[in-house]
C-alpha cells in the first residue's frame, strides 16, 4: 500500500468478507447500478457488531479507475457529517475495488418524487437535510487542491514529476512535503547567463517527458495537468526538470478526448489554451498549448507577459515572419544556439501554439523533436573539433559514430557517447604533462613524482563523473605487487592512497582504470590537477578519463565477510565468494583508510592498525608523520623522535579461537631495544628490534606478545612504549595469526610441529657454564625469556635432564641470524 494510503488502513475490508456478505456478488443482492458499477447489499463487521451495508463494486468497463476509487475513499474518510453518506470501508484485493457504505434502506430520492406516502413535511425535511450536507461541503475546510495533490502524486510517479514525500494535516495545518528541487523553478532562470543552450533544451526535454507520461493511456484513463507554466517546472541539483503542482489536474477516461468543464476555467493567464478559454472544453492539447508557451519563454529568455499584457502573439508573428533573431535570447556569456537546433526547437514550439487543436502535436512528438534539437546543440562543438570531419546523413548515423569514439584536439582527446547519451572523455598525457613521453607518444613513464593538469571540455553537465587514471604496468610481473597509488588533488592537503586490484581494475584489453576523484559536472568543462608521488613499481600512463559514474550495483551478500565489506573504505566489486576472497587476500582499507585488513593463505584474518588510528596523542607535542611510498596509509610513518609513546589498539575483525601475535611494524632495520608495558600488567617487557622479520622490502616487524581469541570477541589493548635511542619510523600494530614452525621429513614432505608435542628447553638450562652472554627477549613463541649469543668459533656442550630425553623423538636447534652480523647467531632453544 502506498505511504499516502496508510492513513486509511483501518478501513480495509477483506475480499473474503465482501463475498460472504454478497453471496459472491449474487444478482439477488443487487440494489442499484450507477456509473461506478453495481451496488449490492449485505452485512459487514463493525466494532459495534454486524451492520447492514451497501457494497459498490467497480466495473472498469464504465471508464472508472483507481483515481476515482481513491478519491472517494479520501473524501468520505476526510469529511463526515450526519447528512453525508458514511464510508464504512473499502476493499482493494484480488483485482476488485469495492466501496462499503452505510446502508440507505429507502434508496435514492429520485425513486420517491411521486410517492403518495411522503408528506410535505417529510419532503421539505429531506431537502433541508440535503442542503445541510451540501452546505458542509461548501464550508472553508482548507484548500481542496491539497487532497487532489496528495492523491495525484501518490498515484503517478515519474523521474520528471516532482515526488511527494508525505503530508501533514494536524493542528489546523495542511502541509505537503516534496523532494527538494534546489535550483528552484524554471521562470527564475529564463534569462540566466550561467545556463547553456544545451542545458535549456535538456530542461524542456525533461519537462516534456513528464507531461507526456501524464498524457499516456494508463489502461483506462489519462491525466491533464491544466496549469503548465515555467513556475511549475522545478529544477533539482542536477538541473533535471520536474513538473509540479498537480492540484488542478483532471483525470478522465482514456477514450474520452474532450472534457466538458462546467465550472470556471482554471489555469494561469498567458498560458491557458484560448480554445479552452472560449468554450470551456478541455483536452490534452490544452496542456500542449501551455507547454508551447513555456518553450517560447525559454527561447526568448523572458516570461510570456509584461506590463502591456500577453506577448505570445508577438512571438508567433516573429516566427511566421522568419524574424526569430529579433526575439531569441542572446548574451555574450552564452554560446549561440546552433542553427539546426534553433529550427527544430522553434518549429515544434510554434506547432504547440496552433489555434486548431487538431494541428497541435502530441506530447510524444514534442519529446522526439526536442531530443533532436538537444542532440544537434550538444554535438555541434564536438563535430567542429573532429579532424578529419565526420561524414553522416542523420542524427542516428552521428550517434553511431560518436558511440564508437572520435579523436579531437589533434589527437590529444578521445571522446565517445554511452547508451544514455552521456559523454566519456579521455585526455591523453600529452595534453596533461609537458614532460618527455614514453616512446610511441601515447604513454607517460611514471616512476618519479609528477603533476598532471587535465581539462575536460566536452562533459555532459549536471551528472556524476569519475576521473580515472588509465595505465599499464611496465612489467607484467609487477601486476600483483603491493604498491598503492599515492596522490594529492590540487586544493586538498590529504594524501590519497588507493589499492589496485587486478580483478576489479584491469580491463579485458590489459589496461587498468583506477578512480581518482568523484564530482558532479556543473558545465561542459572541468579543470583538475593531480600530484602523484614517487612509485617503486613503474607504470605506463595513457591519460585521465572522465567516465559517467555507474549506478550502484547490488553486490551479493556473504554473511561471513559482510561486516568487513560494509566497513571497507574503498568500493569493492565482486560477483562470487572466490572473487571477494581474492580481493581480501590482497587487502582492503577499513575505517576511513586508517586500518588494513587481509586474509592469509589459510583464510585467517590479519588486521593492521595505523599509528594515526591507535596513537594516544601527547599533550606536550603534536604527532609528526611523514608520507612514504611503502606506507599503506595516507598519513605515512609516525616519527617517534626518540620519545616514548602510548597506543590504544582495538579490533573486532580477528578470526575466532586461534592464537595471534601482536607485532610492531616499522621502517628500516634497527639494532635497538624497545621497552613496553601492557595495560593491567606491572612487568615491563623488552623487544630487540634487531630480531625482526621482513614485511615488505623496507618494512619490518617484531613480535611483542601472543594471545588467543574467543568467539565474537573484541580485542582492546593499551600498550605504552618507553623512550629509546633512535628515531623510529612506525607504520602501526599488526595482529597476525601465529605461524606454526614447519620442517621437511625424510620423504621431503612439509610437516608442521605441534604446539602440544613441542618441549622447548631454554638455552640457559642447556649450557653448562656461565661464560656465555645472554640477551633478554620476551620470546613467548618458545615460552622462554632469554636467548644466548654465540659466534661461529664457539663450541659448547649441551646437557639434558633424563626427564627431557624420555620425551624427545627429534631434536631441533632453534636459532636466528643477527642482521648485519652473519657470523653470530641467537640461540633460542633446543
């Protein structure tokens, strides 16, 4: 049920009850017949019990339809009086439309006019009662157009009709709630110098489509607006036209081409059809005349009347005299109207104003002609810029040529038109950047920093666009390499970081298309400037493409990952679970590009929290970040300046029931000890940054501690780090599933050591004397806290307790090399 009808839900009567009351519409139950259809009698359930009622059943053969039905429901539920028939309910079910009234057992007055059983007292009382009912209807109850507007806009919806969002009828207030048309009404912009002729014609084309929709045969009825004028054509933020004000609209049978209006002629001076004004006969061609006046207003840049009165006859005269140049709107700031477009536009406008209704076009024909005028105007600049010139015999042939794409501006711009008529424009790097081009003159070799200034000249105004970077990888082996695109847009301070996914961004022809910037075009031109940062992976950039933004695609829902997809900072596109897993395996941004999520080979969740997200600011200083090509995050690497820092790390994206390691990610290698303490603990731990593992070529990580997750838990940690001797450059805190140690058996098969079967023997308990130096390390992976430092010339005996030997099936030496000191090893355990 439409939202506007929810108010009447209490009146709904089930079809089953209606059929029961009327014996399935038995002829013996018929008590009357009218323009609406047959009327049956029966009983209906009411709060006070069973009540005798009259059931009026819609018969569509009589030309009645939905509007009449709902109008009756709305009027009788709104206006109640002892001398108005009461509506007990309605049924709109199973293709049936039935009104349920209180039962008037004596029928209608016309049956009793010559009755001998009615006294004069009764006759006069009947007339008196009817007069009171009619008087009630005539009383001021607010604007009757209010309810007409509610009914019409809740029944008829179209992209070029203003939308009714709701209404209020409370506390003496009657308020209609519409969608917001931020650019107001057309009459305010008739002489605007900011509207191009393309925009003006498109507005007329939009409005014509809305009016054409109302005039269409809707099965058994059509709608006449009756008050078409430029002030009733509203413009939204994208300058799309919306026909509004349906308060005077008239609904009639589709097969009835003329409405005889017996009341006063309605409409607005200057726009009303002269034939309707003289005769009172209303047709859909009356709306066509009014729309013709609007077309001439747009053409001339002024309203149809001034201090001297209506000037429509002057416009018609200038057209007939072939003197349109005297009345067409001109301004130095507005490019002239194309001659072919002018001819088509003015001809259809003049046809709409014909005195004879038979000579006026249908609105569907008006729409077709305005589309031709629009295309002629829209493409005139493009056609002039194409070299060599395009050869075509019709608009359709031109559309085909443009849909295939053409080169403009000496080959520096490529332009095509999509199925919606929207322009796709690609600016080649030769026009964006004056630096040396890659051999072939088409691609720019992107390795170092560079700036690109791009100007789109042929955009479709007032639609959403995406500016894309079009490129290839210089080396195919780099396609899956992690190296995000980092860039800034002129006028913005924030560095943008974009992850390139081959499954999403690579086209069938091998070119990658990556979105850089989204915007709404205000005119046919747009100027943008991008500053791209240094890259480790080389790209061959063809240019920047302005692509109309695609409508949002409904993605399949996979419950396991839905909370992750919803938190993603970057739009994802996938059609299957496997595609989604591929994307997540490469990694995605979460939390407004401040955290990084990925899946490992086992499908377990990894989550990297940037320092920008987890750092607790120090009141004494402002955190300093430096942008870096290897950092995943826009803010870059946090600079510690040898000072301690405090982090608050929180995540809800970890896999349940597995062991995680918490790791510090940093840039470059350090022989540095870093002390830290966890919230809630009293013991300070120490981590040696020399005992790191490589994450990327220049990013390293060191394990801090381990923990196990529970089902559906949120991990919330606070870690405080002490002062240190070097300026550390930190990426963030990484939660990573614990990797089990592996080895090859005698058959070369990879085997994993079980945590249960491992019996680690600490190095201090193995060595027989105290001449070895020991280093503190909270090496919880091996459940020990110290490691021994040995050099290549050291010999040492190892002793085991008898209890240890009885548990050992294989003996492994656990050690690691010291970075920059390969002659030494760090002995962990056996």
